[in-house]
C-alpha cells in the first residue's frame, strides 16, 4: 500500500523569525547595492569624477558579486551556512559604512568590489537555509518572503534614500545605512537556525 503523506505541520515561531530576518536581509542588501546610483550625481561632482569613472563605480559591484556566486555556493555547502552568511553580511555592511568616509575614486572602487564579495553569499545562503530547515510545503512562502524583500528594498531605498541624501548628504546616508545594517546581525546571531547537514 502507498505510504500516506505526512500531515502538514505549521511553521514554528523560531522558523518564522528566521524567515523575517532573511526577508529583511535581502531588503537591506538591495538598498545597499543601489545606494550608489542614488548618490551618483553628488559623488561625481564632489570627487570630480569623469563619466567613465562613474560608470566603473556603478558596475563594479556586479563584477565580484557575479563571479563569486560559485565560490559562495561552494562555501555554504561545506561550512556552516549561518556563519558564512553572517560574515558576508558583516563585510557588506562595513563596506557601506566606509564608503561614506573615504575620498577618491580608487578607494570607492575597492569598496564597491568588497560590497559585491559580501553580498555574493546571500542567495546561496538563502537556498541552503530554506532547503535545510523548511519542509517542502513551506518553501513557497519562504521564497516569497525573499522575493518580497528583493522588490521592496530598491523601492524603499530609492524613495527614502533620495529624501535622506537631500536632507543629510550622501556620506551621512551611507554611514547611517551601514550602521543600521550591522544591527541586523544581533537578532541573526540570536535566532539563526541550528546547524545541520543537508
């Protein structure tokens, strides 16, 4: 006789908290990656950048972000994904903060490349965490929360970022955003799911 399907089980409170943190992390990620485009006219004028230099800055994030997807996927398959994700999140938050402090094209370029390195761990980590900790019947909602954060991040970032930059300046915006991002690590380190193998 065929085995009857196991009964549906609701998500626990802890798994809901993890999902909310994952959705918030991609929300933050998409603000961090798009913030330079909001501030680009001011940065170009202040630092006397050429159009080609600005183009390099705006595209450089994707060089490391795309290339390192393979390495990040390899890492989350072999190390504790919770800590790989936390390390990447820390790196991209620090890169955001320091962007608001430095002067000069070269340092900005290095920081955008580091931002791409840090954020490259995000999607491999989401996939691994969902596969390890969420039953098949809950993966639809889990992925939809990630997708919602992905869409809300740039929408909110472009609106609020423009208003904040106009009021406080682009440097203050970057430092503030990076510091707020670092605060995400506190609940993550408290509530991240227990390590287990696939």
